[in-house]
């Protein structure tokens, strides 16, 4: 590393006081004053830790506030003994109380602290020996101080886990994945340690299964898991591999379905779900009896498990009309239900036995699938609409068909089907005049 590299490293320092001292250390190094460089480097480390305590204090970390208060009180009272003790223990406290340093990192900084004493304290050296630190030693201390501490945000504190959980639980946490990702990656999770990441993953999963956790909260936790996985894939998957089974083993039957909420937003969790829990999910889907809440059945359609998805479709086949209506309200339901259930919906509508039933069936079971309807299905439906007077003469059907036409004009073959339907509309079908004009105008 050359002198220019040290100058460049200085720009990475975050705190103003630490940056000022490390800039002085680099200047001393350039001048060949290596003892002074080491002393200034230790000052940079000391004041940068204080700066990080202040940042943690702003996030509500009471332990950090206590450290700042202790230092300020001793400084004001000029309690030299306590100040020396504070300085002596600052690295240990930074590691043990706030997880700002790892075991290896504190070893490097303790070497700096020891060398600083040799440079600044006469009592540390023999009367006939002058301590001459090498340029390499001074340079190494400067680089370590910046890399290990001065360039980092104080995101490693123990309170960060609780802070992140509170952030995610907040009503202001973004519901959009992209915004939530920006929100988390620019805050506490930036440059998080392995232990912090893995503890957060465990806590988020456990929070999802808490009895009082609502669907909306479980969704936020699941989105956060997805984001953390994208940021720290290896850390996340390692903890899922080692801890997920033990977490799931303690989940009561009434909360089993919440894994489906997690999977909807964070599909990696299914990969590490053990077979015994997957069997529980399958039995839940196969024997689901809650007529008022079909949400778990909808969520099961997103599992990467053909046997469970098949069981879900079997359960859906037994749904009442009101349950079908409810499940189709979910955003992606039409795309998931089309291949397995569209023909059933089509036959139900074709065989409508009253005006109101015809209107209901078209509105609830045909229009939601307008994006997916095939040429043959549209042909069959429109032919039956003319043949079945309970459909064709229903008051709302012309406007419903107009809406269906608007939604199906992107495919040329479907427009051709509509053109054939238009040709069968005669003058006596006055209610269909507007629809006929709409089709003619589109083909003009």
C-alpha cells in the first residue's frame, strides 16, 4: 500500500472527529513521525467509537446513552481515574456490549492500543531504549483502524435486532417490495454481521407464527425475509438449514397455515421446510373446512409442490359460489384458477337459469378471466348467450358483454369471434345496439 492509498482510505471515514485524527495520523506517517502516527490513530479509534455510541443513542439504544453520559460526566468532573478506565475498556465494551467488533478485529485494535501506550507513555519503555515503530507497523495500524471501524456504520449493536423488528412492525413500513428493499438496505441492515442477520431471520419467522400476528403483519415480516435473503443469501440459507425445522416443530395446528403467507413472498423457505411439516400443510389443504376464510387455500396455489397444489384445486372444486367469488377477489387468482376451473365456470354460466343468475355468473366468473379466455371458450360462451334467453334477455348482460369485449380485443382471433357474434345481432335485439356499434367501430 502506497502513501496515496492511505490518503484515499481517509475519505472512507464516516465520523468527523475520527476522520480528523486519522488525517493527522496519515500526515505524521508521510512526515516519518511514526510514533505520532500511531498515537493519532488510537485517538481516531477512541473518538470514532464515541461517535458510534452517539448514533446508537439516537436509535434508542439505552446502553449507548449510558456510555456517552458516563464519559461526559467524568470529563466535566475531571475524574482522571474513571476516564483512564473508560479508555482502557472501550474496545472490550464496544465488542461485548454493542457487537461493534469481532474477536479477530479486537485483537488488531488492542495491538494498536498497546503500541499507542509504548509510543506515548514513558513508563512503558526501558530507560536506555527508544521505541522506534516501523513504517509498516504505523501503516498497518492506520489501515486496520479505517477498515475495521472508522469506515463502518454502527449497525452491529445488539439493539439493532429489536430496532429492525420495530421498523418492520411500524405502520409506515413500505408494502411495496422495491421500496421496502431500499428502506432496509439503506438502514440498519447495511453491512450487517452474520450473527445479526441470522438472528433477525429467526425472529422474523417466529414473529410470523405468533398467535396474535395478523395477516398484514405476517406479510411485512415475509417481505423483510425476502429482502434479507436477497442481501445476505448465504447467511439466510445457512440459518434456515440449521434452525427452521426446530422452529416449525413448535408451531400449533392453528398457525400452520402461516407458512403459506411466508412462502407467498419468500419462496426459499419451502426448500428448507422438512417433509413432516409439508405433510401437515397438505392435510390442511385437503381437509380445509373454514368456509369464511379461503385465504390459506389461495396461498397454497403458490407452493412449489404439485401434490399440494393439486389438493388445493380439488378443494376449490367443492367451493360454493360465494367462496368462488371470494377467492377470485385475490390479485393472482384468475391466472392460478384458469386452467383447472375455467370450463367449470363457463358451464355454470352457459346453464344460467335466471336473468339474475346469468348476470351474476358473467360478472363474477367470466369477466375475471377475460385476460385468459381462449377462442373456443369465447365462441362457446357467446353462442350460448344467444341460445339461452335467460342470458341474452337479462338487462345487465349487454353492458357486461361490452366490458368483456373491451378486455378481449388484444387477440385478433377473439375479435373475429366477436365479429361473428355481431352478425347474429338483429334489429329486434335493441338492447345490443351499443355493443354492435362498439364492435363495428373497432373493426373499422
